[in-house]
């Protein structure tokens, strides 16, 4: 048994930094998630195995998996893990190491082996250990549930003369052709002006609801925009009245 422990510890030493420096302290890392305001609870687990893996892309399929820091004992097969936040979706992460740990038995659950991957974001600002079962192999794609707005799709904001603004009775709309652009709108407090800035496009195959309407002077013409709840301002001519139907 002592020989096995020594072998695991030796393997961990090859794959991971020695001592307790496997991961820099959580407070020293810059991350893309909110740090805990109180000290994270630490759990020491048995280290079953550890190895380096070929750099591989992963993404979060759903939810917000817990992200952990880990400190490895230098002289025994133990690893101390502490939650330091959650991993955001809508991004690609790269795994370079993998460990298998044995959880502790509780009154309601038996001890089991769990695999964790050490991941980093492309810019290296987000890093830590995540349960491999919470990740999906491959790069994040917009089809996985979020619309990725490329920098090239964004346009600088532009200010227009506000001709008219009215509230509407909640009305259903959908679109049949290309995904219409969605704009944020900022209204001047002391003059009839509105600044529109593109922030993305409407998601496909859905019914949208308009609650407001504005008319602005755009290229010397009066152009109407509808406010779509939870989305933003969309050019009225790009929408069709009525709920979305599969036949569309």
C-alpha cells in the first residue's frame, strides 16, 4: 500500500507542480466569475491517479459547473480542493491535465471516483479544476445555445432624431427571413434624440412581443422600430405580426 501511495505521489509530481503550489492561490488569479466573499471550504481527497493529457478543447453544455483550486501533497496521495467560483458558458476552454480522486462516503452516498480536468481559457485568465462530467469535448459553437456576436458584427452607436414614441398593447411578432439586428436604445433627456447601437440578432424560431414603438429619421426617411421584450429595438419592417409557426 505504501508503495502504491509513493507511485501516485511520484506521478503527481511529474504532472503537477511540487508541494502545495499546483495552482496559484485563488485570490492571486484573475477570473471571469465572481469570487467568493468568504473563505472557500476545503476538502481533502485521496488522489487515485494524475496525468498530463494532450491539449484538448472543451465547453460547458449547460449550467455553471463549479471551478476548484487544488493543492497537492508532496509526500502522499492527497489533494485538497476548494471551490472558487463557477465556470461560465459560451466559451472554449482547454484541458491539459487530468486527475482521478476518491470522494468520501457519507450517510447517503458511497465513496466514488471522480475525474477532474485542469482547464484554462484562451487568454489564460480563467483556470482551475472542473469535473470532467460537466464538460463537453470540442469548441463552443453558437448552436450550443448562445448566439455569439463577432466583433465584426458590432457597429458603433449612431444618434438619430426621434420623431415619435408610443407605448403599444403587447403584440406578438416573428420573422421569416434573415435574423433581424437588435439594437440597444439610449434616449436623450432634454432633446428628441435616440442613440442606437447594434448588440446582436434575434434568435430563430421564436415568438417575440413588442411593447413600444419609435419612429426615427434615418437617411432622410421615417423608420419605425419596435421594442422587443428581453431583446431590444428591432426595425419594424423586419418583423411579421403574429406568433411563430413551424410552417414559417
